[in-house]
C-alpha cells in the first residue's frame, strides 16, 4: 500500500511584510486586467500549456488575477504550487511530474481535478523584493523534456512591470 502525502508550502519568515506588500500592490483589487490576461494567454500558447495563470498568494488563498484553462477564481493556499515558488525569488520552480514529487504527489490538485502533472512557475517580485505570487504554466501530462525557463521568466518580468505600474 502506498500512502501519498503532500507538503503545503511553509510561510516565509517575512510573511507579515510580504502580505503587506501584496496589499500595497493593489493587485488584489485588479480583476480583469487585460495586460495580465494577454501575458497568461501568450504563456499558454508559447508552451502549449492547457493551463496558465498569474496567481497572487494571499493570507489563506491563491487568487488568480489572470488565467486560462481553469474556471476557479482561487484555491486554498495550502494546495498551491505557486506558494512553494515564493521561497526562491528570481528562481523558477519546475515540477516535471507531480506524481513523483513528494511535495505534491498527494495534493488534491494532483489526485483530482485539474490533475496537475507538470508545473513551471516563476515568482513575481515587487519593487521592494517581496514575492507576490507567480506566473505559471500547468499541464495534465508530465513533461520530462526541458522547458525554456528563460522565456517564461521574461513573461514573468513583463507581468511584474504591469503589476508594479
């Protein structure tokens, strides 16, 4: 018998300051931003990803400020892949097969809809250096091949500029 667990991302040591940065950015009040939506759609198209999103990690939730391929507006922070990306500003998080990664194999987003297998996310950082969330691409199939994380990072920098405007 195989037990499958998942590890919610721990809160960063500077979580209180990071949360203030999220609130000060105003991004939580910016639904329907067409520039951010265009970035997400370009990411999905460029990487042939059925799901792409810009997520903002709030106190207890992951909120999708822009998205394609997923209907929900938010998920609990505890199941968020993007919350794991917060811990490494400037460094993409790559999960080639979530079923084989101990952090995610028992995650309800892996074991159930949307059946995440592949995830690549780049943290979105504000002007003061706090991570607000991530630009991510997601697939329902594992991707053992290399992904151009540099190109995904360029799209993330574009999203940061838009959020920081």
